C-alpha cells in the first residue's frame, strides 16, 4: 500500500524562533494524522529548534532541504547525512529544481545525494521536473526519464520500492500556475513506467510513492489527489502558514488516504 505524504518545503524562510511558533500552531491545528504522513523541511538553521518543538511524540516528520554526499571532510558550507540524522531528520529533498537551476546541481550529484541519504537511514525525496521550454518543445518525457535514471542509478529491488519521487514542473513552482491534473497525471504514469524498467518488474512502479509539487494550495490539492497516480504533494508557499498547511493535511486525510 502507498501511503499519502504531504511535505512542506519552507525554502529560505523562517528563523529558529519562527519555526518554533509554526510547530506549536500546527500542532494545535492537527493533533493526529489519519492514514497519511506529513512533514516539513525547514532551513538548516531552524532544524534543531523545529525538532525540539516537535518532540518525540509528534506525528509530523522532520526533513531537510539538501544533503552533501560525503559524511565528513573539508567541504565548507555543506551538511552531511550524519549531521542531519543527529538532528532527527527523517527525510531529505534531493534535486529540487531550485538547486538545479540556481546552484548548478547535476544529475550525477543527485544520485550521490540519494545514496548518501539511504546510507544514513534518511528517506530521500528525489525531485524531477521539466522547464517550460522543455514542455513547449515536447522534451518532457526525455527530461524526466533522464533525471530518474541518473538519480536512481545503482538502486534496485526493495530499496527502489522505498523511494519517494516528487514531480515538480519547473514552470509551476512559485508561479501560481499549477499544472492541471490532466497535465500532471500522464507524467506520473511515465514515472511509474520508467520505474518498472529500472526495477525490472511491472510492479516496481506501483510500489513507489509519487508526489506532485508546483503551486499546490488548499483550493487545488483535492483535484490532484483525486487521481490514483498522485500520492501526495510537495508544497511550497502554501506551507509557510501553519493554518494553510493544516488545511492541506486535512484535505489529504479526508478521502482515500491509501492506494494499493
């Protein structure tokens, strides 16, 4: 069974003090999770404060926005898997489009980061997506397949089944222009077909959670979750307000929270 997963990506927002206030308000709005998972990824500087505010009994998962592929060494400014694990991180975003676009992150790097996360017992959320130019020139399928094959190189069998993929069309991130379900669902199907090829089984793709990301709001999330292909959402701007994020979680919990 695939369990729905709602992730909030705070990006470069919120101080440690603001993170604590967010956690407290979110915990008031959502006291338990019904059949789904939910979590958020603060900036590195707020991870400790957010983790402390969550405590050990919280239903929410704590995640990070990035990871370096070496566990330690002379890599100024980077954060390793053991460091994230020590802060209580349970998942990490890998290959987000903003990392690719603004910081030159390459497909080969995403693979190293995925492997580093797995090595340290952290769930990698591999992000893939096409630009508007890619879509307009009918390159979407090629781009998605390339990013998947590179990012998941060397991952097979049961490990592949534990992966979570986030499809984020770059042209829909932070623009207010979400892809329609009619645009998103075919790409989700393509991802599952590619996973079948990588896993060498017609079942491989069915086992993997695939989220949609890109201008997700409380008003449109139900439209995406109505498809059996979409297992949750990677949320940006709408996750920064705890009440808005709580509403997203409640909508996701409200109907068909698990899929075979």
